[in-house]
């Protein structure tokens, strides 16, 4: 993952532009979340019981499934617009890179909650929302790419207030999921900028 280039892949003949691919991927993901919530309405054994239960063996499965499960329609609807906007922007720099960032956030967010979360069932895509948010804000700092810095600044202005959600707050809100998702986003930005850092160091050695 760290060796992926920051430059968009060359578009092959007949291949859709990356913005269309990004829109299709994030749109499909959000539709899948709604399908899962609809299924959760119908089944007797509710799917949202599959969230992260910290420091329990059964709760380990939540690391895999928690980000796609929600506590009802209101919870899912509240996450929908941030998922669409931030997910699209993350994928816009390349589908592979965006998926790699998402994977890092998913794992760090889930493992962090499992290790340090309060005794409860933690679930919801907000772990991805906060991870994508900090990824977009910090990646330009690591790559020193003007366009990414500009996007990060715009995202910070629009969504920066949400970062208060990493602090303990309202009962029933997994601030731990927000916190470790946000940490995962910074880690993903740093890891995926390694090729740029290496190129910059190599160039410095030649001068």
C-alpha cells in the first residue's frame, strides 16, 4: 500500500474517469448500508448486535462488521451525507489508494475501540467518517501537495467542528469510535504518503 503513487493512474481507453468510479464506489457502499439496515428491520436476530464489544472474544467480529451496522434509520441517515462527500473525496485521488486508506482506518478504528472502548456495543460508519475526515485534512501535510492541502483546508472549514466528537460527550455516542477512526485517518495519510517522502528524500540526496 505504501508504494502506491500519488499520481492518478493513466486512463485506459474505454475506462471511466476516476470521479465517476469514485462516485460509483461510494454510492454503491451507501446503498449497501441501506440494504443492510432494511434487512435488520426484518430479521428477528438484529444485525446491530454484531458491533464491537470491547475486550470480548465475540466482540472481535465487530471489528469487521461494526462500520456497516447502525442503530436504526436515524443513525444511518445522520452518517449518509458525510459518507458520500468525504468518501468521494478520498477515492478521487485513486480508487486503490482510497480503499487502502479505508482499510487502515477500518482496522485501527476497530482494534482501538475493542482494546480501549467502554463496555457497550459500538457500531456505525462514523468511524469511517472521522477517519476520512482526518485523512483528507492531513494527507497534504505529509505529501506537500498543494491541491491536497487545499482540499484539506476546505474539508477542515466545513467539517472541522465535527472533530469535537472525538471527546467524551453524549450518552450513547461512541466517541471512542470517532477518536480511533480519526487516529486511523492520520496513520493512513502518513503511510500512504511514504512514496512521496522517499521521492523527496532521493531528490534531496541528488542535489
